[in-house]
């Protein structure tokens, strides 16, 4: 299994700050990583596909980067609606796996 | 617009089978790939399996002996059956549609349904 390790587990920020969330794969997965946001009591929403490809309807403050084993989701100037849990997911292996998530919370 | 809706019992007894339905509107399940994912208390997410546009399936090996995903194309629904459940199968279950032409990322999700395994 490809293990995805997300860090930090929790990130406390104030609105207006810019943040970076990390996802590290246990082996090289090229750019086969996708990012989701899950707000409380909602289903996950796709933010970024293939490490850096934007998704229609997603605010431009969300961006992704990385390849190989290290990936980053960046949020430029966090807004109040962004406080939620963020997951990465890999599709390099047909045994799809998710990271444990990073919770973005209000400081 | 693609919409998915899970339905099924919210409470299942240990050793019994869990059966869920995903009803899809706005897109035919005879196209693309359709999956089941669950989220455990504590936020861990697990991919369970998928069914393809042709009806072929792929399952998480950790569940392979207990899981079955089937479909009814006339109703545009697909189904999850998980046998011999234990309390460790307590989770919120999501059905989802993959994006693209091959199963890679999950473009659309249902709202999720909480299933509790308890006697």
C-alpha cells in the first residue's frame, strides 16, 4: 500500500494568513495526487487534481504543487469558509489511499 | 448536474450484512466509474471499491472477501453489500463518481450516510 502522511495534523491560523499543507507519499507517485476539502457535516469536495491542476469553480487562492513523494496544498490568504479538513488521495496505485487529513482551524 | 444519494439502514447488527444504495441523477452509470468510500470516526478515509461503466469491479483487498458492488442500470443505481460486519465497520459511507475517463479522482460525492454496527 502507498501510505500518505499529511502534516501538520492541525494548523491554527487567523484569516488572511497564507498556509501550506504537506502530503508525503511512501514511494514516488509522479503527480498522481488529488486534494479534497471537507467541511463539517458535508461531503468532500475536490480542490486540485494531479498535484497542480485546478478545478472549475474552486477559488484561485487554492493551489497545488509537487511531484514524486512531496506535495503541497497552498491557500493564499485564508478565508473564514476555509476552516475544514483537507485530505490528499493517490491514484498511482489502483489501491487508492487517503492521507489522515489536516484540520485547518481558527486561531 | 450530477447528483448522488446514499440510502440504507443506519443501524446494523454485528455479523449481519450492510446494504446501501446509491441513486444517481444527471449522469448514466453506464459511463465512467463509480465508487464507495467510507470515513471512520476519527476521520480516517478508506476506499472500498468501484464498479465500472461495463459492470466490472475492483475492491480493496482488505475487504475482498466481504464486499460486493453491483448495479441496476434500469434504475441508474449501484449498490454496496458488506458481509459479516463488526463494530469496526461503523462509519459514514459515501458513494462517488470518478472524474475523467479512468478511475483516478473523485469528482462528485453523495452526502454520506452514517452506518452504526451495534447489537
